[in-house]
C-alpha cells in the first residue's frame, strides 16, 4: 500500500485552521491535566487521602487510560477512518468528566479519570495520524512543531483557568469545563474537518493485521529507539508534572501564583517549539534533538550539584526549569516525528503502539518519581539527569545504525 501522505486530496480546511484544530485535539490531554493541578490540594481536603502524594494518582490514572485506549484507537482509526474515532473518544471523555463531577471518593474519581484517559486517546492518536496522513519528513516535523507551539499555549493558560474556576466555585466545576471543551471540539470536527484517510487507503481491522502491524513497528529499530526515548522523556517530565503543585505551593509557598509560574514555563516550551519549526528543515531533527538532550543532562547535573551545596530558592529553580522546558520544546515534536517517519503506511497502528508504549513507560516512571517527592527537588532533578542520559545513549545508537544502513544502501 502506498503512503497516503504522498497522494493528498484537496482540503476544505485551511492549513492554519488545520494546525489550530489538531493542536486543540491534542490539547485535550493537557487540559485534562493542567487545569486540575491547582485543585489537587482542595481535592485532598475534601476526599480524604492517606498521604498527600496520593493526589498524584489523579494524574497517573488518566495516563493509564490513555495508554490502553491508544492500542484500540490506533488500529480502528486505520480501519474505519479518523473521524469516527474522534467522535468515540470525545464521547468517552464526556462520560468520564460526568463521573468525576459526581465522585464522592477517591476510587470513583480515579475510575472517572481512567475513562477520561480512554477518551483522550481517540483525539490524541487521531491527531497525530491525521498529520501523518497529510505530511512526512521534515515537513511533518515543521507542522508538528507549529502544532506544539499552539498546543503549549493550553498548558500555559489551563492552570489559570482552573484557578479561576476555584475562585468562584468548587473543583468539581473544572470537569464542567472539560465537558464544554469536548462539545466545542466535537462540533468543530463535525462541520470543518474532512476525513483524511480515504476508504482505499484503510486497513481492514483484524487480529492478523494488528499482529502484523505490531511486528512491523516493534521490529523497526529506528521507530522503537525513538519510542523508548519518548517514554523516558515523558516519564521524567511527568515526574515533574506530578510534583509541580507541591513544589510550587508547598515547597516555595507561591500560593495562587503557582499558575503564573507554571504558565510562564509553558510559554518557554512554546518559544522552543517556534525555534524548532523555524530551524528543523535547515539543521534537521537529529541535530536539534541531540543538542537539546545534552542541554537537559548538563543543566540537571549542575542543578543537582547546587542542591548538594545549598537549598535552591524559587528563582534559581525557575532558571533551571526554563532551560529544561526550552530543551523539551525542541525534543518532543522531533522525537515523535522521527519515530513515525518509517510508519506512514501503517500510521494508525504505529501511532497506537508508539503512544501506548511511551505512555505506559512515562506513567510508571513519572508515578515512581512523583511518589519519591520528599519536599526537595532532588528526585525530580535526578530523574531528568538519569533518564536524559539513558535517552542520549539510545539516540546515539539509533543515529549510528541509520547512518550505517544508508552507507550500506549506497
């Protein structure tokens, strides 16, 4: 089967509108996490928890649902088209939000979050597959960087939106916000987004087909290498995300200003995505990604030494975090694009396996780092340093193998 991205059909949606819509589809994940961060302390007070770190499970439960959901949504999007999966995911997200709104105990809340996670898998997988349907190579990386640039505006604003809800109502109404968000996206998809995967390019769903697609993905050294790197990067980042409310509000006593600092760091991420979109075609994904990972490792090593000498204040941490967020802004779009690059003909299955693998890895790693939070920044910093170093080795091996394969082909 030929790669559909080389035979695109005319689109009724403009390139700019397409980029914004894809970014908002992917932003359902960010909204589901970041708008709720300021409320974790209030949830802990209303729903009794054995330990403050248990509130972090509210974040991890969504990632677990998303990881499982991606394995289903990916193959089905290849078989039935992208839009049906978008609709199904948004419906599940709606139902999970309703359950969370009425939850009276932590178990019910976690079930609702898990269902939300199953729901966000549909938009997340389909969004990436839709981009892959229409673009490839450095052009895909450029579009993904623009998507990430808009996408990061949501986590920059979401905590403040969540905080605004808390000023006038309870944390439960953040889930009403999610319901409204899902409805808006659903209506937009219905009226404006065409199906990007025509019937002649669909892969009938079957167990045999899934197994064959799975084998093709996991046997591709390049794809799996970058998938493992994604899991390591997202895992270290999720470790920070799980602990962020405690870091800012408990350790540094920022109070409601937590949303301001969190949003400013997210904007740094957005600036990095803009830089990546501008220079990726000139310098290439490998170059930018490897330099960014080196920046993560060096800055984390320096900051860890600083903590051994003296407890860092808020501004020292913000300098370190700004360097981290800038580097991650260069890493995320490129690593995902490099993992998907060889998989254009099985984009849905590939996106599912890549997403599920990296999500499960990141959930386990991020939860472990978050649960190690001990009123210091050492667990989070160590996670960035160790996992970044492992990822650097994997990136180096993947690059060497690709170079040797190209040389052998010539």
